[in-house]
């Protein structure tokens, strides 16, 4: 395994701390599909081809979304260390195979807003448990929308009864398609349930409760415990669609950074979040969702937000496992 070295004027220990922060980003089934190459003048973010979900995410859209979230965490961690991160997304031949390169753009003193977001990183967790029947207030909604806008993305808040009904149908249709896809179900099974010693995936303690027929929204079965009698999922969560302004890898990476800023902002407001990703993962349903949004915005993921009880952290790979040797290539 590669050793963490000094970079961007930081010590190896500081670089390792920044990479550990980056690696706390969310990813589909907690696959953690990112790797890093550290050189003296840069930190490169690469996809991990061994972590691809060929059936669930055949176009690598969610892989790039997850890597974008890791990139946002890395930016926060570097700011806390006094580094102004200068980010080049999709650098091409400058860093073959990399999704992004981060260089030192001078010094920076982190402000209170970004310090609060950084503090939220280890507390942000996908919460698959039922939420409380409590409303997300307008001030909190505004903060979430603003978080996406600051990262050049758009957060569509589903407000009307008609829009909610339409989105619910799209989620259900996509869910049914995936339920009957053996390859998708195999990928889900591979990263869930009791896997002693695993450093990835969704353990039972983080899996929420088993879905049931009466649920208002359909949920994936992450092999969690059976629910207690009378403990159904909430009837009216806040549901939002995170969108980019254009399609393709650049839009995916920008939306990933926006996703993490939205999730961290939610955490600072005491909100929990989980994903309803099915309609984005099924191509023809994603196109239906895009048309429902007016045709211009590109839906990247669907989030359910509200208030819930805490959940434990999911396991993480060590920084050493995420490192790429300086002469090793990681193709997209």
C-alpha cells in the first residue's frame, strides 16, 4: 500500500487527515468508489474501478456523484488546514484517469460557515430509519436550496400534491424494475447484511427497518431488523430532487459537491437524510423524471429529509487502502 506523503505545503499527517475526511462522503451501498494519488504539488481524486456497480449504476453517474461528494469534503478539510483549494475537474492528460486535481491556490482562513460544515462531516450519516412526524420549516428549506446553488446546482423541492404523487409513481416504477433485475439485487446483497470485519457496505445497525406494503414511499431492503408494531415510515417527509444544469461527467461531479454541501447543511440543522435513488438509476425513468422537471434540469438523486433518531456510522476503508502509487494508473 502507498504511503501518504507531504503535499500542498502540508505534512503527511495533515494530508492523511484531509483524505480521511474526504473518505467520509456518502456512496451507493457505501461502496466508497474513490482513490487518491498524492504528489508534492497536488492531490488527485480517481474513481476506483473495482467499486463500480455495473447493474445499479451502469453509466457510473452515481460513482461520479459520490466522488464529487468526497471532493467537497476534501475542499473543506484543506480550508481548515489553511489551504485555498484550487480544483481542476476532469483534468485530462494533466492527470490521466483523474476526476479532479486539487492544488494549492494560496492560503485561506476558514470562515464560520465552512467550519460548521466541516464539523458536521463525521456526524452526517444516511438515515434509513423512519422519521418523526415533524415538518422541515421554511428557514431550513431555504438553507438547503442555498447550499445547492452555491455549488452551481439546483435543489427542486417537491411541494404540491400532484408533484409528490407523480414522483412517488416514478420511484415505485423504478423500484419494481430493479426488484426484478437479478444483477441489481445481487449487488445490493453483496454490500448488506452481516459481513464481519467489512470496511464497506451497510451493516444491519445502519440499515433502517425492513420495508412494508403500507409504506407511502418504497424503500430498498437493506436487511435491517423487522419494524416494531405500529412503527411505520413517516407519511409526509420533505422530498427533494438534486439536479445539475447539464448532463455528463462534469455535471455529475458538480452535483456531487452540491449533494454533500446539502447533506452537511441538513446535518447542521439537525435534519436526517436518506436516498430514493431508484428513479435516477433506471435510465428510462430518469428521462421521465427529467421531463417532469421541465426538461432542462438533469436529475441526479432524490433525497428524503426530516427528523429522526441517530444511527451509527457505517464502516470505512483506511486511507492506506485508498492510496494510488505515484506510477500506478487508475483509468476511468
